[in-house]
């Protein structure tokens, strides 16, 4: 399904996170979530905020457990019509940056990253997209993106993703599943 059609579907649906249409772009590492989310946000409308869950992780060990931070800093304020904000994790320094990134209460906010369409938020998602690609292609993409520097971490990361997606049945509950190799 083309991003323009998905964007039209977002606008055809009602907000479920307060007055915001929250759209999740989920899937395993290397599936193309960041690129897809950028194209989708542009199709929805210029200036559509994107929140990357990688920015909220407290390092490699926080793959699933970051959610309370996202809820407190971003989702709860947006639900109430207030500006959300978060501190981006600095992967090189190994800590959160002191500056806050604001997420204004917009008609649509895109939440991109692994576990963004988890069961906990499904009732408030206007639309969820799950991206797929074969493992060998995803590994090629992450190696190309990171120069292979994160290969050791990503092996363990992938196991965590698989366990989460199996337990959560994320793809089964997605509104749209997109194979990013076609």
C-alpha cells in the first residue's frame, strides 16, 4: 500500500489519543521504519511530528522497558492536549542529552520504532503499520547504515524483537503490513 493511501486512511479515521491521531510504525530492525515514517509524515502533511522510540531508549538494554518514559514525557501530555517533550538519548555519550525536544499537540503524530504498536497503546492508535523484510536484507541494511559497528548488539536486539513480537502478536494486530522489499 502506498504511503499516500495510508495517509488518506489516517485522515479518514478519528483521533484516539485525545485530539491526536497517533500512528505507529513498527517492525524489526532494518525493516525501514525510519525512512517509511518520514515518507508517511510528509504525505500526512508537512510538519507532522515524528517521535523515534530509539531516542527514548536508555541504551541497548532498554529495548522494551522505555515505555513509562514515553508515556510520561510524550503520550500523557498529548492525550491532555498539551505539548509533550523528551530528552534524546545520546548513543555516543551513553546518556540522555540535557535539552528537551518538544512534541506539539498536532492533529497527527507518528510514533516510529520497535514496540511502538504494542498492545498497551493499541486502543489509542488511529492506525498501526508493521514493516517486514527478510532477515538477510535487514542485516544488510543495518550493516550499511551503521558500518557494521553495532552488529554484536543487534544480534541480541533481534532476539528481543522476535520475543516481543511473538508475545505481543504485533503484526497480527497491525492495520497495515508492508513488505519493504517489494
